[in-house]
C-alpha cells in the first residue's frame, strides 16, 4: 500500500485547511513578514436581522415558486416578507357544487377568510366555484386587504342577493370582475356600480337574472368601463344601452334581440375596437326572434365603428352580400375577422373584404371555404392574412 509520508507535499485542494498558525510559520520560513490570516465566519443569526427592504429585494429576485415558498420557511420575519409579496390567490373548487367537496362549505369559507387576512397586498383573487361566505367571514371582513384589482366569481351561483353586495364592498378598488354564470341580478349590479366605480372590465355572460335596468345603472355609474360581456343574458333586450355615456371599446353580446335602435345605441360612442356578436345554431323560432344579426345590422356597425379591429360574427346566417361589402369599405382598421357559420358569405363578399381590409391579419372562415379562398387571398400584395379554417 502506497502512503504519503509526513514530509511529502500534498496537492493543492486536498487535505485539511491550513490554520492561521501554520500560515504564519510558513511566512517566517520564507522570510516574509505577513499578518496572520484569519478566516471570518458569518453567524447565521445575523441573516434574518437584515433590513426589511433588503429581504424584500432578495425575495423579488427569486424566480421559481419553490424558492419563494422555501423563503417563507426560514423564520417568521421572512414569512411576513413572503406574505406581503403575495399578489395572486386562486381558491378554485374542483367541483362547483359545495356538496361534492370533501370539506364543508363553512370550513371552506373560514379558510378563504383566513387567507384574505393573511395576504394584505393581493392584486388578483379568484373564488371560482367556491362556497358562499358565512357569518364568520362577514365578522372579519374589516381585516381584509382593499388592494384587490381583479376578482373572479365565475360559477358562484351559491351567493345570495345579500351576500354579493357585501363581497363587492370588500374590494372598492376593483378594475376587473368576472361574474360569468353567477347569480347576480339588478340589485347586485347596482351594488357593484356603487362599491366599485373604477371598474374597467365586467363579464356578465350567462347571468340570466339581470335586465336592462341593472345594465343601464352600471353603464351610467361606471364611467371608466371599457370592456363588457353580456352574451346569452336572456333577460336583456339591449335597451339598457340607450341614453348611456359610451366609453366601451370592447363588447361581447348575443342571445337577445338586437334591433336597429339598440345597435345604434351600442355604437353611439364610436370607440368600439372589439365586437363579439354570435347567434347560436338553434333552429327554434323563439331564439331566432330574440337574436337577429342581419345585413342592416352589419351595415350600421361597419359605418358606426371606424376603429373596429376585431369583429366576431359567428352563425350570423342573415348577413348577405351588402353587409360583407360594407365591412370591406368601412372597416379599414380591421385586424381579425371571424365569419364561421355565415352561410351567405360568397366569393364576391370575400373579395370585397380582402380588397378593403388591408390591415387584416387573421381571417377565420369555415373549412369548406378553402377552395374559394386561396385565389382571393392572392390580391394581398405580399401582406396576406393568416387564413384559419374552422372545422
């Protein structure tokens, strides 16, 4: 067995770390006058005592969720830093019905309440499908943070008429709220407009309990409203738009009768950039009575919305050639056009759209239109839109 003798020099990087005494002796042997080398050690107890702004900066430099979660496990001070930097909370229920949940509705509400108290700087909050609030939550609501800007209440049909206005009062700084398929009615819309006047985006799609009265109050009192979704709201006729100050740039509508008077009211502001109008492929006479998007409607829209960039016309079977020509003639800013299910869209109509809409980027049509579309798109001088065939 080969062994290293005491007098043999060891390779650098192996063996024990030389002590200050050893280094001092070597310096004397080499006739060098050197101060003893002292290895400094940082006590772990000094790390948590760093100023809060330094810890906050360190936390914001962490990239992964695991690193941020581990940061909060160090001590109470670091946990507090982590909680203060928590901006999003998504309390999603796997089942929209509370009865299917493994824990009771009361327990779920208490958990959500404690999380809201813990995270005081939340910007985004999702309670999608979660159980309704309870008396325990209500009694502690004064401890909630009021910095939430985005609130998701989709599928929250368990909230009563009394509970929804209470929830709105907790978040006065809301700018975005999603109430898709919720239980909100006109009374709730009034409370929403009063508690959250700075709203910019509201989605009320499939909220069948709201009427034109509540819609009108929302439009008149939320002066910063830019985006509104009211698709498939069966109790709305569209009269709620009349006499309202229009600031909307995005509107999703459909599922109710859009007569000429209502369309004039919708586009009266002239600022619409995104318009979603869909007629579901339903053969019932009752539905056809409620939702009519025809040539006259498209003529009015194309002339009244010069800034239109995105136009969605799905299953609008009553739009004929004059309507498509009007789009090509008037919608010069159009970038995206959806015409799936529009059976009366012919080659001449496609030609007019392609010739007039020079800024068109994406063109969604039915798959069977492929044979007649390839030749028409050649009219774009090197600026062809992306043709997307919808099956």
